[in-house]
C-alpha cells in the first residue's frame, strides 16, 4: 500500500497542504503533457519582487532517455539511488540580475515560491514532487550551458507515487517514517528575535 502521511497540524489546513510530502519512490507511469504544462503554468503565476519572475526550469522526461540520464548524472549519489525512476526531472534556476544589472537578492526566494505553487498544482493532479538540494551545481552548469548570471537552485522530481519496496533498503524506512516539524513557537517571534509570539505560545 502506498504510504499516506497527512500532517498533524495545530489548526485545520487545506488538504493539499496537509497531504503534501516528498516521496522518493515513483511509479513508472508517465505524466501527461497536459499535467506537466499545468504544473509549470502554476509556477509561472507565482508572486515575485517587482514581478521580475526570475525562475527558469530545465525539464527532462523519461521519454528522452538520453536527456533524462544527463539530468540524473547532475544529482548527488544519494539522489541517483532513486531519482532515475521519476518520469520528470527538472532543475530550478534563478536569474540573479535585475533588468538594470543590479543584484536581485530575492531571486532564490521567488524561485522557491514558484516551485511551491508547482508542487501544489502537482498535488491537485494526483502527482508527487520531491525537491532536491543534492545536486552537482558545476555539473549542471556544464551539462546544460547555464549562464553565470543564473543561480542553480534545486533539483525537482515529478511523477506518480510508487511503492516503497522499489527503493534501496536503507531508503524504505525513510519513506514510511512519520513526518515531523518544529513547533510554531520556535519560528514565530514578537518584539525581538527569539521571543516566541503569544500568538503561538
């Protein structure tokens, strides 16, 4: 049975948010072009500083085995253990420059916001997403000819959830382990940094 891991939240949240998690196990079922374009369209409509929309995505699908493998080879070894099964692999990039060539210090933040919308649209369509910090940044730049003024942000796997048993043994326990988060009192402050807000105390 495919694991479901709804968040145990302190207040009632939208079901897409409660049910979002980051599986490593993917089935070999392909994602339709319609669904893939839809999740990318969701990213397009994210908010951004001055509407600069700094996000870019390099997308590979398992339909093109050569390109898909090139993407796999840009991942850290731990992600290469499971990611080849995902039918869609992407790299999120961020334009680090404003139109006037000044630094856009919000570029990574805005790209993360776009990827969050991508994830929620994927969830709404019955798909799963795992975002990956474990990527070889220099390898991404070399493989996909990424310009110097773009930051390499993260890898993204997209597809239908698969059986935990398809993973290496050491990953199966992680796949079924309960989710956990730090309490709001550790992250919401009033007055000074570190002073827990009475809103959440």
